[in-house]
């Protein structure tokens, strides 16, 4: 009788230990699954953020390129009218657009995780702003060609980084 009571107690302890072990394993597994889900959601959110930033900056770079070119055309028109190169004041609306687009591009650039792309965009902006600050049409023409090349490199690199985030 004592022996059966002893085996009953041993069985109870083994059952309790098995139950505790099963609960611990189940809880640990649920925690690991929760952490993996959280990491996956965080990674997806970061990719979505980068994708949206890249699409926004692609549009903003195009707009900035177009507005700089419009300012260049205004300077060319003024030159044909007899105003010395670099002495023409571009229209206030165009000047404001360029200022705001440059600001937007600068802000978006700092959100990009790809260092190479950030450097390319910063170079593009520097060259684009220089187009409007030259002393001669020849210098401006040269910088405009450089700006076009920089823009093309930016667009290609943005496309590459975008494809990596899909």
C-alpha cells in the first residue's frame, strides 16, 4: 500500500514537472514567435518608409531639375534682352519654388538609408544651385550639362535602391 502511494506521488511529481515543462516550452515558443512577428513588421515598416521616401525624392528631384532649367531659360531670355548674365533676378514665384524644393530634397535626402545615393543627391543639388550662380552663360551651360548627368545618375541609383526594397 505504501508502495502504491509512493508510486502515485512520484507519478504526480512527474506529471506536474511535465506540465510545467510543457507550459514553459509553449510560453517560450509564443514569445519567440511574437518577437519574430514584431521584427518582420518593423522591417516591413522600414522598407515601406524607404520606398515612400525614394518615390517622394524622385519626384522632388525632377521638379527641382525642371525649375532650375526654367530659371536658366529666364536668364537666357534676359541675356537676349540686353541684361548681363548673372544680373537678372528670376521671378519671385520661381525663386520661392526652387528654395522650397531644395529644402524638401534636403530633408528627404537625410531620410535615405543608402549612403551612396545620399552623396549623389547632395552633389546634384550642389551643381543645380550653382547653375544659377555663375558669372557667364558658358559656365552655366557647362554646369547645366553636369546637372543633367548628375540627375541621370540619381534616377538610376534611386531605381536600384527602390528595387532592393521590394
